[in-house]
C-alpha cells in the first residue's frame, strides 16, 4: 500500500507536522510527502523524509 500526505509547510515540529513525522517513523508502508516548503533543520536525522 502506498500513502500520500500533502502538507503546505513542514517548518516546525508541532501539531500536524508532529503527527506526520510520527506516522512516518512508525509505519511499514511506503509514504510520499509533498509540501511547498520545509525546514531541513527541523527534521531529525532519523526521520524518513528525504528530498
């Protein structure tokens, strides 16, 4: 199963960003995340988000 998330901004670890990052960390599915803008410093080294 493939899952797609769209979130306009991932620039802090609060609210919906925290939910998305938590889901990515704990899922076994392939997940694509699309966003207009993100902050590389905010994303931890252990997150599955890559550009």
